[in-house]
C-alpha cells in the first residue's frame, strides 16, 4: 500500500511538530524515519493511522485520506506499535493481546501463530503481558500490531530495550512482513541494526523533511554525512568502516562487509595469478 | 565500598524462577559499572535492588544481604532512572524546570540551591532550551533526558541508570556518554546497558548477567570470550574482526585479535584482508 504525505503540517498547542512535509513511501518497502529527539518522527507516525489528523495537508494510504476515516476504520489499513509498549498493552494474557487487534478489525487471526513463533512468544501465551520483562512486553506489543495483518505496519522505536537476541527476532518479523508485501514504516535511532532491512529513508529535522528516497541513493550522495549530521543522525558505523577499509561499496552489517572484503581479495588474487600466467607464457 | 551484594537472591514471588541468584558484587566509590546481558538476565532487578526500590514488589522473596553505605533518603544518596522512565515523570508540574526541581524540593533544599542544581543539570544533559516546556508535550527522547536531569539534580553518590540511552538520538547518546565519563570522576555509576559504545566510554568494569547469575566481571577487554560473546553486544568493528576470524580467513588466523576493541587496530586488521 502506497503512503503519501501531501504538504502535511501538524501543531501541538505549544509547538509545530511537522512543517509542510511531502513524501511518498512505496508499497511493500521498508522505510526508516530518522532524526534527532523532538524532530517530529513519532508525530509523523501517528498521522499515518489517524491518531493525529494533519493541521494542514493530507495523508493518504493508497486512495484513503486519513481525514475521511475514524481511527477505528483506519486500523484496517495501518497497525501502529507505540514507542512505549506499556501505553499499548492491556489484555490479561499474551494470547489475548496478540488476538485483540485482529479480532476487532474482523481479521481471522491467521498471523497470530506465525507471529508468536517468529518472536519466540510461544511459552508466554497464557502469561499476563504486564508481568513480563520490558523487552518481551515490547515484542508482545509489536506482535499484536503485526498480527492485525494490515497492509501497513508502523513501528515506533521497536529496538529500544531489546537485547541482540530479541533484535534478531524483530529482524525476522520485518523480513516476514516484507515477504507479505506489507509497507513497513519504522521510526528509529538504531540505524546500525535496521539499515540492512531498509529500502527507503526519511530524515526529519525540526519538523522538516530533509531527505526522502532510497537507502543506497542516500549513501551514494557526496553530502550524505553532512546531511545526516544536520539531522542529528550519526553516520552508520558499518558505512564508516566500509569507507575506512575501502570495501568498494557500502555494507550495512559485519557479515556483508567481511564477505565483500574476502570477495575482493579473491578477485585481486585471481587477477594477479592471471597476470603471472600471462607473463610466464 | 558504597554497596555490596552478599549472596543475594531474589524471586518476584514465592515459587517463581529467581530473577537474581547468589549475587556477590561490590560497587566502590567513583567506580562505574556497566551491567550487560540478554533481556530477562536480571539487569533491571539488580538496578532496583541496588536502589532499594523493591518496596513495590511486596511478594518478592529474597535471601542474602545488600550492605549500603549510601542512604537513598539522605542527601548524596542513590538516584535511579528506570527502564520505563515515563513512569517517573510526575506530570504534576507544568514546566520541565519545575519537574526537575521536584525531588530537590521534597528534600527541603533552599530555593537558591534548587535553582542552581536544576540549571546545572539541564545544562549538563543539554536541555536548557526545554526548561519552559510542558513535560506532557515532549517527545519520548526528550522525556528520557528530563528524567536523567532530575536524577543528576539530586547529586547522588550512586547514580543508577537502566538503559539510559534507549530513546536518545545518537548525538544525544554520545553526549550522555561524555557526561557520564566526566561524572564517574565524582560519583559511582551502575548502568544496565548493552550499547557497546557507551560501555567502551564509561565502564571501569563490565558485569555480565545470565539467568540471574554473574557469568563475567572485569574490564570489557578482558571478559570477552566465545561463551560470553552471545550475552554482550560488540562494537561494529570488533564484530567485523570476529566475523573474519569465524570465516577462518588466513589473514585473520590470529584468534587473539577476535575481540579487538580498538577501532584503529580493528580497521588495520580488516585492511589486511584486502
């Protein structure tokens, strides 16, 4: 499902959080929304499922304008997992929590089992989510949103409070959502973990959109570092290492980087051997 | 010694699996200790126990002892920023300045002293510009900074931080790491955190927990070994070197390099592959 922001502004009583934001997120893509604290990221996300309505401009999910629908109707299109999982969880068991959203939009709950398996929640299904540790509470909140099986999945800081084990589960969930052609929009500071999954990047600063477009296009821009620094976004560490070791391309995780280095070494060795053979002949 | 856990165990209720098992741990004055481990390992429970904040768990069953030289009620005691810091904002005050001043007021500090402390704390965390904003209207990351400033304003002898950078943008996280690196010259820090960059910058000691037990305790560079690696997040450059060693690349056969924490040395090792 394509998402369009058309000249969107939003103001809270004491602050304008978004200023004239226009962008398009392609159907089936994973888009990361990044920027400094208070740049408008969470506001951007809340406009997507109608919790907030634009002060100016329009947000459209395909041809549905969020102004024309109630939040309960928009829940069929976009499931949002909150920044603070404790704002979201309320059911008495993990199973009820995972099923709630799906049942209330007349879904068949067919993703509940898959989600609980991917997020390794099977052993907690009969447990009260509020008695779980913070990382598990976050996974339950994310799982409940994913289980709604909406075309758009919006996640606000999904890696906060997760250790590397749960981050890996989350990575599998994002890949699964991508496989189902869902459009996944993620507000995050954790570029180092999420960049390998990303197709598109949106960068906000002081409520203004400073970049929206492809991930690789961003990193191939000469001014990428400056642009990111201007938005309070650190240049991703694997991209920095890729440059430092002259990997030849931007890699976004350790495995990819090491494989690229080994591939280049093998290529260089083959070229040297070939030259020696030619010289020998 | 500021605080000492002696064979301390804790279960949140009778019969439930222990969250902490036989913890023997000392935190000394002006020592900074980072607690790492997978979620559910007991990091937050250790923080709550150190802060003497388990009163809200009346069903908790403990054994062993915690000896303290810091008293949470007295000036210069303990301050904690919890993992769910949202729960620490009172929302009774209409500005950030008043919110940060709240615990100082409760301590009965003189007005001038409160103003001085709040201004210093806001400045240190870099949120002086938010002083007149309503805490209700702040973003998640800004709220986390407000709670951090509130804890700093109390001038504790032991500052306990449970995942203090979870909602901070990278610039703010790096700034907080600098602030903590300075602060550890003055006070003791107990930080539950898996972020390796903060650990590198701040930790004198890293304690690794697994299923409620301490499985490693020492300098970051000394505790890393294959059994510990899965419980601790490595810096990206270390992870690359470790990956190359795992791939058994001939240029990386020296497995002692596997946990190279120095950025420069790791880059040099990786460049050797080309």
